[in-house]
C-alpha cells in the first residue's frame, strides 16, 4: 500500500492569481492616452446626441449642442449614463482581448498559459469580495479626510460646488442629476482609474512599489481631469484619489473605492442641497 498523499486535480473553475502582465510599459502609456481620450470623447458624444432630445423645440447647430448641452443638467445626466454604459463595455472588451492575446502567445510557459485561460476580466478590474472590517476602517479614514478638508474649506471660504448651480437649476427631473453625480459618475471613474489604469500600472512593478506607483499616477491624472475646479479643489481631489487608491490596494477590491466615492459624492450633494 502506497504512503504517497493523494492529490485532487484543480477544477477548471478555480480562480487563479495573475502570473503575467496584460500590458507592456509602452502599452500602459497608450492605454492611459486611449482611456482618457475615450472618456472625453464619450462625454462629448453624449452631449451631442442628447442635446436635441432635451432641446427639441428648435433645431440646434453643432456649436449649440455643445454650448447649451454642456451646462444643462438633463443633457449632462444622459451623457453620463451613456458614458458609463459605453466605458464599461469598451474596458471589458479591452481586458478580455488582452487576456486572450496573452494566453495565445506561443512563448508563454504552459503553466502561465493555463492560468491565463482561467483568469477573468472582473479579477483584473478588481471586482472581488472584500472584508467588511477593512471597508469600515477606510470609511473612518474618509471621515477624517472630510473633517480636515471641510474645515480648511470653511477657513479659506471656498465654494467647491459652485459649478453645480447651473446643472441643478436646469435638471428635469432633478433626481436624475443627483443619481448620476452620486452613483453613475463614481462607478465609471473608479472603473477607469482604480480599475483598468491602476491594474495596468501596478503589474509593471514588483511588490508594494507597483501599488504605490499606480496610486500616485492615477491620482494625479484623476485630479487633472477635474478642470471645472480651481487649484485648491483639485488638490483636495488628489488627496481623495490617494485614499481611494490606497483602499484599492489594501482591500484588493474595486468595490471599496466605489463605495467610498459614492458616499463622498452623496455627502457633497447633500450639503449642496442644504445650503442652496
């Protein structure tokens, strides 16, 4: 009788860790340019498509579509929902294509190739379960961030939500704008920055260095795209983005920064509604 331990074959459905890179360093640069360009293009396309739907009393020129639609809350809401749907579909397709390309490479070792076959898009983007105590801890850190920044904002007499006035006044129904700003925008921003872009940068470096480089890089870019704000507000956004990136790294899940982002935007909208 043999004393050798009996091992069971690993089922094909078992999720495996990613032992390969989906993007090269030049590929990451192109990915950053492409994703940000795509984001801006989809926003503009959404405004172009939905402005005539909202302003249907008279024909609009291209300049009028962009000029009037960009400051209308209803058009902006539709454009943001359009951006969410299109971005999710395109990002999913990009990651799926890269997984397929990497797994099909003839130079990849057999064990890496087998791992890539079982690897899923949701794993790469970070759609994974998270520990509740970790999420609670980050909510505590976020509360500290809010107390500090709101105190500084009050001292400096800043009004970071002033740009919302035109959007909110023109929104019909107003709840649609609230939903898009509190829920829709955080989802597609997190999928972009703490999802595909963060993962693409992180995999370029070994150990914790990758997480820090990914967090800093995506935080800088995240603050830069918020051009509707002044320098002070963009600095606060950078700090928030660093917290979101840290949450992504420590929790291993994209759901935690999405949750924090939704709570943050929800509080900002609630405070805006109270004082307006």
